[in-house]
C-alpha cells in the first residue's frame, strides 16, 4: 500500500493591509538596497513599513536573497510574529525574478515550525508573480510524514493566505494544482521500496485517477501485468524485473480532451528499487536508489495536473515499472533481450537497466504517433558529474530540446541542452545482438541518450531528460526544496503542455 504524506496547506487570497491579517506568522518580502533592506509588501501602511524597517535594522537583516529572520510582530500587526524574507536586489529577467520569489517564500515556510496559519506579503502585481509566491510557499511547507508516529505534528502549516489582487486568482489556482502534483511526485519518491513496488505503484495510479476530479476529466489507466508483458514481447521490462519476486508493470495513463489539437507523450523510468542486479551497486548511499522511479512519478503526476487544469492537449503517460534485484532468476551479463518491436540488446551490465525498460516504453509510445515524446529518467551518474545535482540534462531533436529548455526556464527548474554526438552509438556495438546496453565511460549521459535514440524512429520529435541529480536531494535543504524527492520536472512538463496547448 502506498501511503501519502500530510496534505499541503489550504491556499487563500486576501486584499488590503497585510498587517491586518490574523495569522500565526506573517512573511514579509524584504528587498535589498544600498542602505540595507526595505519591505516589498504591497498594501503595507507607512507606519507598519517603518516599524519593520527599524526591526530589520535592529537584527541586521539586509534583505539578502535567501535570508530569513523571525521576530515578534511590532505594534500595529495582528499577526503573532513576522518573518522577514530577503528577495535581494533587482533580478536580471522576469523568470529570474519569479524564481527569486519562489525561493524566498519556500525558504521562509521551511523555517517555520508549529505554526498553523501563515500570511504572505510579497510584491505580487499579477497572476504570474502570485503563482510563483504560492508555489514556493506550498512546496516549502511540504513535509514527508507518512512514517512518523507523530507525523501530523511535523507539518507546521494548515492555511496559507497570500495578499494579492483579484487578478491573481488564476495564478493561485494554478499554483495549488501544480504544487500538489509536485508533492505527489515527492511522496512517491520518498516512499520506502518495501511498500512501493511495480504493482503497488500501478495501483496507486489507478486509485488516484479514479478520484473525483480526475475521473470527471476522464483520465483512464491501463495496466499491463507481467504475463501480458511477456506474451506481447516487452523484453526490457521482463529482463530487468526478472530478478524480483515482485514483477514488472507497464502503466498507460491517458487524458484526451475533445478540443485537443496536439498529442504529448510522456515516458517515465520507474525502477522502484535499483540494486544494480547481478552487477551489484556498492552499498554507499544505495538507500537513495528508492528514487530510481522519479521519472515515472513525474510523468504520472504531470498528466494528473494537466487534466486538473483542463489544458486542451492530449497527453499519454507510459510508466515503465520494474524492481532490479539480484537472484537466481535475474538477468545475467551476456543475456540477450528482445525489446518490444524486435530489436535485440546484449546485456553487458545489469546496472544499466533503465534504458532497457525505457526502450520498451518508447517503442510502445510511438505506436500512437504523438506529436512530441518526452522521456524522463534518473538514467546516469554521468549527469551528476556533468551538470551537478540541480540541473537536468536535455537531449533529443533540436526543436523538442529547445521547447523543454524554454519551459524549464519559465518554471524555475534548471535544464541545460546537451548534444548526442553521432560517434557515441559505436560504444554499444555487439558481436551477438543489435546493441549492447552499456557503452564506454566517456560522455556517459550522452551515450545513454544515443542508446535511447536507437528506439526512436526518424522524424519523431523526442526529448530525453536525465534527472539523476535533480530528482532527489540527498544534501541540505534549499529554497523550497527539502531533503528527499524534489518533484522535478513536474512543473516543466506542465508548462510544456500549456505551451503546446497555447494556454
């Protein structure tokens, strides 16, 4: 059984003087300037603004981006306390400004404990800035509490109230939907692999799609079990999942509104735990391999958000789910698998398993002739070496790659375009099969994309996202991101769908 964490806070909007909000904590944005920091909160009365400026000076708060300090509320405020949240100085671009707002709101919410109600007074002038502040605050309030015996006490906030104009309502609604989807992906990634395995993951998707709003949007789910996968020739999933007592699944989620003119296909890698198989991983940090299904989690939650937003774009998500374990029934180095569609692959490293299940799903996705295919995978350690822990690598056809980079910039999830050099595929030469599954060490992220490209037909628009680093935060919290699953790249995928729909 998959256990969700504590729900995100309820989001509300208020107008007028922020000092009039009766909340446990009022978060006020502070902008940095030459003399220190000044409140950047619309509607704040002059007397209250002066009181906050004096308080900031007293505690040395300059408004530097990412800084927070909590003080007792000065006279004239109905809140119990005030959090001064730094947003720095003028941003270089609109997208950078919005990300600054997200991070400031998220940092402030992460700092709060045992705080039931929070007000937000930020420079919100339109729907986009309202969405940014609300998204950051909601994700900053996220806590994974499902396995804590006193878990309900660990999530500090139940209500968030943002001071914003009426025109910001659409942004708040969108923020609530997208943040919930990101939190849903985080929940799946944070779930212990004892409880999250291919069948339980698939059932969780079926259950979620059958809930009221998604059922009304006519989101449908089809699950192919182990016997069906074997009979239909999904050799990658059968091979990778063969070492586990808990067999593989291929889950197809469909959302097809009547006015959709474009078809987007999302293919997610869903290795619910990756031991490496017979090519066993070293024990250090192996516990983080519960996150090897982050691509499938993002694909599922993205399509649910797209449906809830009612975007006029057809979306299909393919979740390739398997557990990669060593046992007497596990695939061996030198085994040859026949991928769905007929192409053969010699297994030379059982720890290069994600590309095998993705190959099956990519071929299946193309049978519907979508306009754009995006696969999402925690695919290579080389991604972390090349781009670090927070930047996703984007490869594929030029147009598809560019669309993802632009959507990522707008959503605040860093991505960087990378090539697929033609010589990379030579490292997958096999004397026995069409390909091997593991190439050379040089350019490992690019090589993995070259392997996947072999299962994408010429002329198909396709992008590959390697999220090995950005999908799981094993380091310290930052901005609106705590430790554990991050929800990357849900926000980018929803933004991509909105752009394809012209919304």
